[in-house]
C-alpha cells in the first residue's frame, strides 16, 4: 500500500492523501487550500494525478479544507463515488454550493474592479459545478465496513462536527487509520471521538498539537457578558461560524437561560447557512449528544432572520439583545451590516467566538485596532471587544494523545498532517516520549510512502 500526501502537509489546509493498493486508487479528503495567497494559488495548479483514475474519494467531514476541492475535481473528469456519512453529505451540499457562489462573486468583483491579472477573471468553480458534483455522493453508516476495490473501508465517529469521521482502511491484513479532524473529549455538543481497537499505521491531524484549551466554563463566561448587556441595555453581536460554532453557542445560551431566568434576553440568528445547518442538527440528532427533544428546544431557542428584510430589521433593534451572525472572522456576510450599525457605540459588545486568522477583520480588531473597512467605508469600533478562544471543536494536545492511547497497541508509524510546522513538531516530540518504539514523522508535501 502506498500513500502520497497531496495537501495539509506542513500546513493546516487543503487535506488530500492518495492511497494506492493493487490497482485501487482512493483519495482521503479533497480539501481546498485556504488562507495565505501562496496556498490559495495551489488550488489552480494542475491536479497531480488524473482525476479519472481515482476509484473513490473518502470524505471525513464537510469543512471546506477537507471537501472544498471536490467540485473542481469533478469538473476535471472525476466520476467515481464520494463516500461519506449521511450528515456529511447533507452538510456538504450547503457548504459546497455556498463556496461555488462565493467563487463566482469573487470573480465578478475582480472583473468589476479590474484588479485581476486574468481577463476575464474566472471562478475556481461555479455554484452549478458544486451542485453537479453532489450526484457523486454516496452515504455510508458509521462502524459498518464497505469495499472499495481492494480496500475495506470503515467510518468511525470523530466528534468535531456533525457527521465527522475518522477513516479506517484495511488491506492485506494491514490497517491504516486516517484521523480526519478530531473533536474534543469534553465538547458542548458532540460525543467524544471513537478510536478503533487497532491500526498499524496512523495519519493524524495536529492542528492544536502544541497547546491545551483553557479550562473555562463557557456558560459562566457567557453569563458575565450577558449581565453587562442587560445592565447597559445594549446589543451583543457575535460573529460566528455557521457550522458547529453557532449551534454550540445556542446550547450555551439555552443552558444559561435555564440556569438563570433573569439573564434571558431576545436571541437572533442571522445567517442563511447557519439556519440551514441548525435544521440539520435536529434531523441528525443521533449524531451528537443531545436527545431529539432537547435538540429541538435548543435549535428553536432563537428567532431566525431568514429574509433580507428580516436581516435589515435587526439593525433597528434596541437592547438588551444578542445577535449571532456569520461570518465568524468578519470576512463577509450579514454580520458586516450589523457591524456598521452597532460597532460605533461603546455600550455594545462584540464577542469574537473563535479563532481569528491573520489578515481578517476579526484579527484586526482583536489586535486593538479601532477602525475597520467595510463595504468601502471606515467603521469606528467603539464597542467593547470580547474573545472566547475556548469554544474550538478541535482536539488539543491532550485530546490527541488520549485518542491515540485508545489503540490496543502502539502503531508502527504515525504521520502528522493538518498542522503548522511548530504544532506538528511539538506533537511529534510529545508523542515520541509516550511511544519510543513508534516511528513518528511530520508528513512532507508530495511525499510517497510505501507501507
């Protein structure tokens, strides 16, 4: 069995691993490169193998750094199945079609402003491309092996987000375990990741391989913010990721309101994608920790702004209220209109509920800057800025080590992927102390290994 790392090697984006065995070729994930321009440009490079030669894509979960290249692959001739869990299939439909729309919008804006080197600027793929590739999706249940050519494949629950899986690949009495993105052992919504009993070789994510999450009670922390909002009769604006983070925040608000009725304030969700995803959490209630009845209560807690008019109406609301809106890093979306209305007022609070990537507006104001450019205008940020950096859906270093410890015996080799070099190397050093007889390496881009 050969494996080749075609993405997320020495970086945290663009996940792709080629697995080859006796004429069978499968791709573990097919992610989009995101972030820095030099990474994004790799999306435009010719794919290193003929897409038509692949027998399948095995998709761990729906996040675009794992699924976002699929429409491009399909447009280049790929016609084999894309296997994933049913929840990942339905989430991917939402995320990929939105990604196609944004690709078209970016190209349209580049042509309008004339700042592209290409004439005309073209999208990497279109919304139609994304919709078309969905016909290749085939869902498979957790913990039930299925055959792809010479390989036996099993999806194992990974926590993280709805439908996320680790992928177990078996052939010739040898087992390769691909972690995908692993969730936390104490998550607000998701069950802990599950580890199969045995794996000879492990490809393991290392996103937070160099840190531990802060031990903070998110409900208690949210309560302190809401107390201030009530006292000042102000607006709490929460930029949030539509998948996972918004639903975790709804659970925190539900717990808070149940714990202290005096802190109950009107709560709104203003994101079409978050609205659709929240409905999926109700549909796939068996994929997370909440019962069907409890999930319904949590997911129906807020008022959803579904139309543009309902979205605009939120800008005339008086406090105390809370608005959750995408995008989580203030990169775009409806939240920017709320920023223009509410950020200039010092009584209001902007709660950044997750990681803020370098170069985003969220990172800019987190660094203390009090001016941001939105829709060509300078907006003053006089509102108080809070940051919750403890809501991540990613396993930290302790969680990653715990997941690995559940294997019946140490693997022969571990390949670390999906991490910045410092995070991967820190995790490598930590794991090597625990498993001195295991060969642990950081994967290199385009590296081929024979197992």
